[in-house]
């Protein structure tokens, strides 16, 4: 099928871009060199609900894969597809408040279109001087709100209010059959779908699945409503800070004491993330451990609670010395983007590096934490020794602090008991390092997965290629890959599959690590992802078959300057 044949079927006025156009290059730009030739036949930029319906109609009638893209933050590169249709949601980013905003209430509702990023939501709070409230969104402002919430969602304020999915009040989506479906937090359904689907059970099941079942499964979100949470301090003050520690004899013990801390009983409003970073060529130390922390309250309260806590004395002093009190809107505009600027730079398409990730979910019991901290130390030391002369080679173990406040049975996410949501990250530039990096990646996974909950828990927001890709697969104690890693057990999976069959019976939304229908028997071997049987083979095949785009993101940067979707608008720079 040619580009011309597709274009003749397009709905009048639909913004459709083909290879060779700057807007195509902008829509399909990859955040990982592994995915640079994972290019669709065309990109459709949706601005209305009817545009979304048109994209669904085209994909269904032409039997083409349809991938929905908001921010492109998929760690495993699932935001693009190969020779299908890419639906770019960056034209649907409107944010508003439902009704009149009550500054004294915890019942305000924010409305976000399906393409909105957290930067759009934060900018709305800043621009409208909502100085005493917060939405439970991403640490990076360039993260898409809909994917974040559908895939659980960890926020700097998760420990105070629960996870992103717990804030969901209502979702409106377009199904694979083109129906518009709305479900609210009572499980009540409305829309233009067949009458036989209106049932209390169908509504409750859909709501349950949308809370933690992952994006790309049941429909295309065109709008969602979420809670706007009132902060603990009446004036809207929060505390944030960061510090770093170099390796030393006591570092492991200091960090271990942090990870084992009784959070719920002593400091339930404090969130502490850690990043262990080894970049041997550019730093003077083997690795550095960075800490970022967020407290829902005033500095005086924070200081008193830290002093009364059982933290190590060194940690107490660092927390108090590095703490900054500020209003929530200043925090969203300055402090939060400053803390995660390094992460944002990693995922800018101008940063032309190869990347691999793998995720794990840990409890904070003594046995787990002892094993994990030793595994971190071993991996850092090995990487430093093996890649010390390699420019831009980087290894990072990030531990995101979690544990939310909500009922377990109301969401599809099965790993509520997790306290630390960890991931490993490898980055390199030289393609000749591919084999060595893949080998190190697999060795690192073997160090961590046995200590994840039930020796299998992974976080669906941090999609993990190693759970499906043949070249990256690691022998594990369980058999069923991402089925078990994300969804835990057969009962959870069967309920998700029931929802999938109802709203996407022919699997139009064929997300690589999503709910598959039909599935013959729970736990069949997962399909290989789109990069083919070998991780790097597709790059060569794409080049040899002459399917390389004639106008690339590099050409776009040359012609327009640094204008990628992540960096070209104010919302991506801390909503300034």
C-alpha cells in the first residue's frame, strides 16, 4: 500500500504527515537510538475527537497498526511503530477546572485532554495562582498525563495522596470500534455504544482496568478528570531539597538505614528518591549517590520531625541543611524541573544515545534492602571497571519512593506493597559497545530481579524490553514474562482480558506489552517486540531496504534549531 493510496482515504482536514516533511520528523522523533528507524507510514496529528475517530477508522479499514503517542516517554520505545499509523496527540493539550475553583476545598476537579503533559497541568496551576493545591503528576513535566495515570503514576506527593491512578474521577475514550465511552469513578457508563454494554459490572470493570492496567489497551483517551489535592499547609508551603554523597565505607550503611526507615509511622509525608550514577569517563569518583526529597508541609514541621526521627545523624543534618521551603507554584516552576533536569536531558532526541532499561519493585524489609544495596554496589563497581574509558557510557540505578494510600481491590495494579520502584538505566554512544552493553544489562537484571516482590514484580510505567525481546531475555524463576511481571497472577490477567474483549475485540490497540486477545492459555510465550529477533538487526534491515526517512530529526534541528516536542515549548522548561 502506497502513501498515495492511504492519503486518498483521509478525512477532509485531517493533519497527516508523511516521511520527508518536517512535521513528520517532529512527530516520530525517537528518544533512543535503538528506535531511530522504527518509523510509521504516516503520522496523524489529532486536534479533535473526530480526528481520533478518523485515525481509528483508517487503521481498522487498512488493517494497519495504530500507535498513540503523547510524550513518547516509553522506556522500551513503544511510542512509535514500524510501517503503521502514528496518532500524535500533541494537538489536544487543553487543561481546565470543572466549574468554579474553591480554594478551601479538596474536591476540585481538573480536566485534561488526552494529549496533555504534566507541564500543561502545572502551568495551569501556576498561571491561575492556585497556590494551595497540587495534582498528583510526574516528576518530569514532559511526561504525558494519560499514560502516567493509566500505568499507575508515581508523584513526589504519592505518599501523601496515593498514586496517579487513585486520583482518577472520569475517563472519556474512543474505542477500537469508534464509539465514545465515558466512565466515572462510580463505574457509571455513558456514550454512543450498543445498549447491551450498559451494565454496572462493565462500568466497574472498565474503571478498575483503567486504573493501573496500562496504556494502549482499551481505547484512546480523549479526556480525563482528576482530583486536585489540597496541601497540608494552609498557605501552600512545601519543602524540597537535594544532596549527593560520594562512595565511602559508611555510604552503604547510611543508605541502607534510609531504605529501612519506618516511613508510615514516623514521616508519612516525606518522599525521598535516590539515584546511583556511574559515569566513569566524566567524573572523578567511581559513582555518586544523589538524593532528592519532598515534604508536604512547612520547614518548621519538617525540621522538627527530622530531629525526632530515627534517621542516621549525618542524614538528619543533610536533610535540614539542604531543605528549601517554597510555595507549591514556585516549586512546580523552579525546584521540580531543576531536580529532574538531568533526566529530561537524557530523553531529549538531541541526546543521540543508545539506552536500555529494566524495572523492579521492592519491599523495604531487612533482607530485601541488604541484598539490593549490595547488588547496586557490585553493579556500579563492575561498570566502572569495564567502561572507564568509554565516552558517555553511563549506568544508573534509580529508586523512586512510593507506597500509596488507596484500597488494593479498586485498581488493576497488583503491587501496592511496593515501597521502592527501581530501574536500571544504561546509556552509550559508540555502536561497537552494543554487545558489551547488552551483556552487562543482562548481568545487572540477574542481580536485581530475585529481590523484586515475588521475584517478578516490574512497573508498567517503566516498560521493560527484557521481558519480551529474545536477545535481552534473562532466565528467571517465573515463566510468563510481562504477564506476571506487570499483572502478577492469572485472576488479575483474566479480568483484564475480559475488559479487553469487550472494548477492543479484534485487538486493534496491539500494544507490545499489553493485554492480548485472543490469548490461548494464560502465560503463553510473549510475542517478540517490533525490533525483530535481534535487537540491532532492524537498523541494518531498514537501511538496506531503503526505508530510511528522507528528512530526519537531525535535518529538523539543522533547519529550525532545537525544536523537538519536548523542548520547544515553555511547558517543558518548568512551565516558565
